[in-house]
């Protein structure tokens, strides 16, 4: 019993760290998949003068943010993810192979190990900035 009493805090800390790492991996993987969906959508859309239409970029952004073409009242694929976090780079008008790039910049905040909230010091932080991106060949 005494040994268990000494080890219990460490076991709880290890369990909480494992849960947080799993949540972080899940969030990054989900964001990566959403950039693939947005890039796949844009790779088949027609360019006008080297740029996409406003409707195409809105639909692609909604696919990345909400996972659907319309994002009104829908839950986000990640907490605090917004359209401002999505960057779309069109393939341009050059000749040869062209690529469309969709990138997400997301500030990940841990739930359990937010040291800045626990200690009151903003310098101590385990927040990460994820920047998954997908570069896909433009098909048209």
C-alpha cells in the first residue's frame, strides 16, 4: 500500500501525459486530412486569370474548417479553428506542372498541461503551432 501511495501521483501524471499526446496527435492528423480535402477540391476547379473564384475558395475553406461545403452553425474540426487560419495558394498561370497548396496555421493548446495557466507565468507554455499543408497537382 505504501509503495502504491508513492507511485500513484506518477502514474496519474503518466496517464494524463499519454492522453494529452494522443489528443495532440489526433488534432494534427485531422488538420492534415482537412488540408488534403481542400487541396483535392481545388485541384479540379477551373482557374480564371490564375485565381480561383470566390465561391471555390469559400467552399475549400469551409471544407478545411468544418468538413462541409457550408459552414453555418457547424462544429469545427478543431477547437478555435477559423477561416483566417487557412491559406490557399493557387497554382498560377505558368506552363508545365502546377500545384495548389492549402495550409492551416493552428495554435494547439493542451487541456491538462497548460503551464501558463497553472503557474500564472506566460513564459511557461506547452502551446504548439501546427502548420500542416498539402501540395497537390492541379489537374486542369
